[in-house]
């Protein structure tokens, strides 16, 4: 069994409008609702891949209930810490036929210490039942990033393999010391952490130095450039003839993370892991009106992937 812990997910309403003028009622011809959380999508893709994940999170208000409804609809088991505070959300307005957009976001106002105590209690309740732990999501600035270090240590104390996805420099500094079992990085996270993303070989060379000492895998999701799955003795670059239609799809990296957790939990070979992760990412749909994908979608794209080994 796999636990996914994503502390404070948020959601995003996206409105497509033709023009943006003051003192005028705007009509949107397309509205979508996305969940801005790799952890939520990772649990969903695990379910598609016939795992039984448990999602631990902190939710509140109307937006929190929307996320819970989405999980229930996907038949994902969850243990939610219900807070008095509204789950963070933002509104994005996209102007058609332009590259302009406007984003309005809410300021997070949560009593962090109390909420993290509750999340820790839930994690301690479930950790003895599982073999793999997934950690994702940004830690608010007010919270000490050392909490990730504590979660990784807790996993190790129960012989649980921990997979982490983060782009926060504060958290990264703890990761390279604590050495979780695996790390997933996206293009945006690489940029935040200061890793160059232009040259595949150079990127792999820089990141492979962190492997070892308990860190078995580093996954790097590069959207239409494919992905890297690095281990101490093998460096795999996987690509697909299928491409992302929507580059801003927020579900793809979460699907990659979920497939990575499933692969590690089932002890798949590295090449199979790389192909499954990319196939899942390319299959995912982030619009909550639709199901994230089905197993046939992943199987089809799996057959369209090829892995080559890098010589570094």
C-alpha cells in the first residue's frame, strides 16, 4: 500500500475570455477547474494503475469540499484533516488570441503548527500499514522545512520507501542530507533549484552526483522532451512519439509521480519504470470535470515510448 501526503493543496479556476475591460460583465466561453497538487493527481493515477493509495491532506471550506468530492469520485481513499480555513485557490483569466493572462490568488492563513501536528498524527497512524510514502507540495514559508526531514526519517524507521517531489530550496537542502529513496523534479522545479534544463546529458551529469547513500532514483519530467530516470549505475532517457496537447496541464507531473511510486512499490526494472512514468504523464487530464485517464490510455502510450541509456 502507498501513502500520499500533500499538506495544503490548492485549486485554480481558469476562465477563457475574448476581452478584458473594466466595468463590463465578461462572458467566458470555457471554464475549467484544476487542482494544483501533484499529490492529488498521483493518488489518482495509482488508483488507475490498480493500487490502493491513501491520501493524507489538510482541506477546508467550499474549495476543500470540491477536492474531497473529486477524490471520492475517483474512489481514492483519504484521511483528511478538516480545518476551519478555506483551502487556497486562485483565479486565472486567459485572453484569447493573446499570450496575456491575469492571476488572482488568495493569501494562505492557516494555524500551521496545529495543522502539522494533526497531519503528523495521521501519518503515524497509517505508516505501519504501507511500504511506500509519497511526499509532495509546497511548505508555507512560515513552516520550518525541516518537517520534510522528519517525515523521511519516520519512513526509514518503518522501512518505508519515501519518494519526494519539491522545488523549494529550503526543502531540497534537507533532501540531499536525508536521502529519500527517490526524488522527482519537474522543469519548473529544476529552474527554481538552479539546475540548467537545456542539455539532457549535462542535466543528468549534474544530478547523478546526488545518487547513492540511500537515494536510489532521481526522476526528471521534461514534458515533450520526455523524461530522465537516473540510478547510480544506469541513466535512462525515455521519449515518446505522443506529445502533450496542453503544455500547462497540471496533472501530468502528478501522474508521473504516481507511476513512479507504483513502479518502486512493485520493484519494476528501471526501463519499465521510465516508460510507465512518461506514459502516465502523457495520458493525464487535469480538468476535474473529466476522469484523469484510464488504463487503456496509459497502455497505448506505453507502447509508443522508447528508452535509451546515456553514457555519462
